[in-house]
C-alpha cells in the first residue's frame, strides 16, 4: 500500500505490481472515510489485489485524514475529488483502465461520475442507486431551515458540519438522468434490510438497461451487517470481486 496526496485529497493506492492492471477508485459514504465502516474498503482492496486489480481509496473533504474543513464537503467537491483521482490513476504506468465503486452517497457520486466519463471501465454501487426526486427533496427535513449557512448533524456514528451548499446540491441531484447516461457495465449490490437507502434505488439503477446486474443480499442492512460479523459482508466482497475480475478482463 502506498499513501498518496492528489492535490489536497489523501488516499491509499494498492497495486498488484508494476505491470499494467485495471484499477478501481473507491468512494466512501457520507462523512465516512477511505477505509469505510468496518474496514470494508481495506478488505475489498486486499481481495481485488489478489485478483490482479489495483485500487485507490480517498478521503473526501473533512473526512478521514483530509485537512479541509467539513463544510467543504459538497457534491461538487466530491465529484471534483473523484475526477482528480481518476486522472491520477490514468497517469500511473501500472494502471491499464479505471473503474469506480461507491458506497451509499459515494455510490451516488460514482454514478454521477460514470455518467460524465464514458471512458470508465465499470461502475459498482453498494447501498446506493437512483433515489427519486422526492426521496432527495425529503432528505434531512428541518435542517438549515433557519437560513444558517451550516449545521452540525448527529449521524449516529459521528457528528458532521454540513454546509447549505451540500444540502442544496444533494437534493438537486438528478440520479435518474445520470443512470440513463451511463454506458459502462454496472453492478448494484444492496441489502434487503436496508432502511437508509431503499433496495428499490438499486433496482431502478439496473432496470431496462443492458449489461447491468443487481445482487440483493438477504437480511443485510445498509452497511451489510459488517459490525455484527455476519456473512453478509463476506458475500458482498466475494460478489464484487468476482464481478470486477470478470468485467475488467473483457
């Protein structure tokens, strides 16, 4: 593993060697960090490298080792960070092609990125997909209703100071249009017991489109039960790795 700094974006790059191999950019969820909950992205990186695939996981603004303030975390900044990371990967002699994977909000950013960049090799979402306009508009009710420029929200696993820009951009995302614009192979993985992002969002992402696969893990919650050490997280990693190895070998 090699620690990297892409502009102001810290990350960890894991590569199977110096010969050109595919790479996957890993995008974490809301106010999480590059290793993801329960070390899911660390485990995925280990699984991918064993299959001959490199990976780069990054910290968005205000998250993990990022030196930027939490209020710099917006949809715009996440997309900019992801685009910079893709450019960095494409500049590595050991990387042949680049795919993107995101969890939760990171999956929505990955979807927006794939819609803008048809040169990506594949898109994978975990606990994400196409939230409807009403889903997005109804998110975080009452937050910043007093006209404040930012608000500290208790997410349960941590508190985070969100800017008004983040909330407005989050609610304005057109994920349906993004899904329609994606031309690369897609894998959407969700848990049937996810109460944060409905499994229907994953179904909408793959519906009526070629070369898209949906995997629902029975009884898995939003984080695939990783903290309870059930088999759901193992299933997630196995399904994802196998699909990426097969897809990126085409």
